[in-house]
């Protein structure tokens, strides 16, 4: 596989406490996360916050400099995904089943965007998540997210 | 193409998206596999698939507005993406369908696929606000 990087499972061995800062060194620095250059900001028992710096090539509309919506989706996808492992305390293979984003306002030109993902419920197979994106003040969100992840066991497709 | 060509936004260009075809007059957007769109090893990142769906959806709305002779701008209200299959390390396509175009909003469905259009890897469901011409907008 041309773009193969170590699988997450190999850097988060079973029985090891899940460390979102460490895992983001892979999820946020290789592949699509690397393209967006996602940075680890902080975490709690059931949440992880990541951030992406504004960049000219991430813009949806060159006239306004507003970030492409999909940049927010990717940010919320990674943050909510990592919130599940953080709540669980360990890595488990999973894929996004669905994700919804409501845009309260655009993310303005030049502004760093933060995404906080929260896992509010976990079952054996499903992780229920929500979250929000902001530009530095969590009390002024720009988007809300909600979604579900499904555990895929050892199956990889 | 019969209408004026659509310039893809910087985000789409950065991910190497191009208009590869048309289905019923609506642009089909293609995105080649590369490290910059990869999630877990060997598979597309859900965010990159979502990006492709959104570019296809926006292109479809612009085309529908053009067909009505409208030069309105659009503003995204929300998006829901269902991920059905892992996106493999190959070319991915997407096309949008404007299911309703009103005066104030547009409902759009977008589909992304790889080998077989009848086996989508993801579907997007979007709402866009139709705004007056940009220079008139607040």
C-alpha cells in the first residue's frame, strides 16, 4: 500500500491508556489530517479538542476567505472520533456512520478554527457523539455537530 | 459545457478535484486518491469524501440557479453525511441533485461513488440558503 502508515492499533497497544495528544501526532500529521495540519489542543474524560489554522488553500470562497465547510467536517470527524477512544480509555477500530453539521455562522478569513468532540454515550458497537466548532471562544460556537461511529472489530472495510 | 464554466474553490483545487463529466447537465466532480485525502491507511478520510460531496452539491445548486437565470449567492445551513462503504485508494466521483430549489432555500442530495454509481460510498444531504446578489447582501 503506497500510503501505508503504522496503524493506530500499533501505536496504542491494548491495555495502554489512550492518549489523544500522542494519537494526534499520527491522525493530525499524516494523510488528510496532515494536509489540514490538525493540532491537539486539549482533552477531558469524554472530550477532545483539535484545531486547524486558516489557510488560503482551505477556503471555499476566495472573495470572502471563508473556510470550506468540509474543513469543519474533517475537524469534527477527528475530534469526535478521538473523544470515543478517550472516554473508552483505549483505541478500538471504528468508522463514521453519519455526521451532521449545523453552521451557525461561517469561520472567518484568517481565523483559527477549534473543534471540540464529545462522546456522550457508548455502547458495545456504537459511539454517540456531538461537538461544536469555534474560533477561540467556546461560548461563541460557529457550528454544532452530531453523529455516530460504529465499531468494526478487526474487520477493516 | 453549454453554460459558463464553474471555477472550483481553492479547497477543491487543493485536493485535485476536477469536473470530469456531466450527468443530466449537472457536473460530476472527480477526486483522485492521494495521501492528502487519506484517513486510516488505504482508505479515504470521511472529511475528504464529505468535501467532494459538498463541492458536487454546490456545483449542482449553481447550475440550477444558472438555469433559472439567477445570479444569487448561496450560504450553507447544514449538512448530513451518511458513510456507507470505505472509500478505497482509487478515483472517487460525486454528483449533486437539487431536489427542490425555492426562492429562499435549496435542498440537495449528493452521492459519491467509485466503481459503481449504484453502490455509493457516501451520501450527503444539504440545505442552502439562497441569498440576494452578493453586493446586495448584508
